[in-house]
């Protein structure tokens, strides 16, 4: 299925929008729910996005029963019977979070086979410290041409180190330690709110975890985890993108469920650009009346500026009065967006894979563009909101992986966005 977004610009966004549940909380929680051998886990405020649908398919492929009630944004998982250790390629290859299922499979079945990877994928996919962590806990990891096979009798506690404070790496190793023999110490752990949300979820299940949010986590292994009910926290990246959509159109929007403190440094940078914030209970009020000022951004681990908001702020910077500088520290290949914005009239210079200079303000005009990933797709929608005429965004399936009902929510604020499928 191909997806295309068509955006007609020139409209200020006004009104109220609801923030979806956090993608980066929900996906590891689905993996964690598979560790409960009894009962039914109920996850509420689940984002209705393609990655969640793939995670549900993957859970069913290994024998769990999963019911996603989209209208209620609720997922019910019964993992009392897991029948297969194989994460099949047709699903795993379309879902980057498939490795979050590995700890449950090791605990429940003693092995995990991740199909659709192999041939030096361990290093190239930046998953090597996940697997090295499993090795230090007694697992054997064998890489074949088409899969990776992880096998263990019983995971044993160990002292583990994350090469980078990755939230998925932290969550995977915490899950591995939850049912391991002994006490596991994990150093250089991630500090993201989603990590704390997952620790809260695991603690409700019966896990004994200390040190969340400190960079050093201790996990005391327990004999079993039980199914519980949990409400997923709001998605701070979804909130950040909608804040910038408001800012790029000079509008005023109320974001229900957004937490200003979850956005970290992004709030400070947006305030420097001229965006105004007001937290009123569970509602974040956002407006932008004055001209946008240029900004310097360096992406970093939380609470630094989120790499997932780097693409949207590049689009926003194209409408600022002066030169903005962006330094990407987390990922390479995150500047493919620049060429698409240049098609629309932006003036951007990219120096290698890490530095970009954005010259504003340049009028944007609708053009035919391509979403290279989830974040660049959302950024092109933002650029389209500020552009004259119609912007066509092809390969927009990526947007559906991270933002639920994106076009509908923007249109409720007064935008003119059409999502087409073929």
C-alpha cells in the first residue's frame, strides 16, 4: 500500500488537539507483557499507529493472543501460551522494535530467532550491545546469513554497560534482568520519560527495579511477573511536532495530554524562537504571534534536544528571520530532509552527515516531495502547512508509523491535509 499526503498551506492552526499515547512506551510494554505467563495485560491510551499493529501481529505470530481495540485505544494481551521462538521475517523486517521481544522469548522459551537479519547486521544495526548484554547474562548469540539465534538455559544476573544511553537498549536489558537469577546492574542507562514509564509498568507486574532516571539501574530478579493494567504516557514527540505545526503557521493551539517538562530542551529552544507556552493542568497551551527567530540546535540524549524533533525544527527554522545551525549528534543520514525542503524553496547547506545551516526566512512553495523516514515525513507536512500551493508527500507510509490519524487531527485545527492510499 502506498500512502501520499497532500497539504495545502496558508492556514493558521487554531483549536484543541489530543496527544496520542507514546509509541516508545507502548512498543516495549508489548514485549514486557509477553513475560507474564498468567492473566491478561490491558494497555490503555495505546497509539493507533502502524508500528503498534506490527507489534500485535508479531505477538500473535509467537503464540500470544492480542486484541487491539482501536476505537478505545486499548490493547489486551494474553501471553499464557507462547508457541514459537521465531520472529518471522515478513513482520520483523517491517518493525524495528522486534528485538524488544527477545527477553520474553528467552525467559519463556529459552531461545529467540530473529529472521530477516544477519550478515553483519549485529553491528550495522547498532544492536550489538543488546546482544552483548544477553551474552554477559549467559546467552549464546549466533549470527547466520538470514537470522540471529539467541539461546540460553536461564539468564543469569550480571554487570552490564550501555555503550550509548539508548532507551531501547536500557529497556531490553531491564527486561532481561527482571526474571534473571540474581541482581543485574546496568550502567549508563537512558533517562527518557518512556524508560521510567516502562519501569513503572514492570514494577506493577512485580519486577524489583531501582535507580530509574539516575543512569544506574539495579534489577533484582524475581520468579514471575503477573499481568496488570496500565495507561501509556502521552507521546512527547507527537506533542513536539504539533507544537511546531502551530508555530510554523503562527497559530494558537491547546494540546490535551502534553507535558511541557517531557519536551526537555526543545521547550527552551522553541521559546527562544518566539513560541509561547503555558501549562494548564493536563493541557499545554501554545501560540506564536511574533516573527520566528533563528536558533542553534545540538541533538542529544534526554533531557537534551531529541533527535526525533530535529527534522521538524529544520522545517521551522526555514521560516525564521536569520541563520540557524543544526548539529546532529545521534544519527547520521538525518539530513535527507534538506533536499526535499530545498525543492520547496528553502535555503539549506549541509556539511557532511552532522551539520546543517538553514538560511531564513525563505518563502516556501508547494512541490512534489518524498518522505525518507517518519520524522522527515512529519517535517514535510509542517513545511506544507507554511507553503503556498499544494505540497505532495509520497512514501508517506512512514508518517503512519509514528502519528495516529495525523491528517484528521491537523484538519480539526483548520489545516487542509488529505491522506491518499493506493
